[in-house]
C-alpha cells in the first residue's frame, strides 16, 4: 500500500503546472504594451491561482484597495507603496492559500507603478484581468 501512495503522489507532482512567469513590467510602464500576450498571461495567472486555492475574497480585498486609490489618485497616491505591505501582511496571515503566489506574480508590476497614475491604471487593468479569469475558472469564494 505505501508504494501505491508514493506512486499517486509522484503522479500528482508530474501533473502540477509550473507557476506562470511574473508580470512583465513593460505592461505597466509602456503605454501601448497591454496586448494579447498580457491577456494570455492574466488568464494563465487566474487559472494558476484557482489551482492554488486563492479565494475570491482575498482577491477582492486587494482589488477593492486599488480601486479606492484609483477613485482619488491625487489624494491617495501615497498609499500605492503601502500595497506592498498589504500583500506582505495578507501573505503572512494564517498561511492563506494562494496569497503568496499572487504576491509573487504581481509584485514586479506593483513596483513598476512608482506612484505614476497612468502606470497605476495599467496595473489595475492587469489585476482586473486576473480577477476575471480567476472568477471564470470557478475561483473559490
């Protein structure tokens, strides 16, 4: 019986997909860079985060925070760097599944924003696409 379990675990390991590459910062920094490759990446990221059991509520919390900043960017642009702290906190919180993987995927994009409104808006589009594909792939509530 132990050999059976070992084989089953080996099969699971073989079927696991590697994580998608991290967000390409050109999608954030270049005004014309969001293209089909960016959308394909967001789809891959959304599916990967479903596999990692990231909950929709975890995504919504982060997405809600970036939407709050977007609502009055001039007033809240100093909160953009604090999004890094928010992701770090959420990652450490009781080992919530999928949060670390989400942070690892999007952190380079967040760092590329540099409190610039147009870059921030492109970052929002990428997060919005991840949320959409996460939902489309039955991301947990």
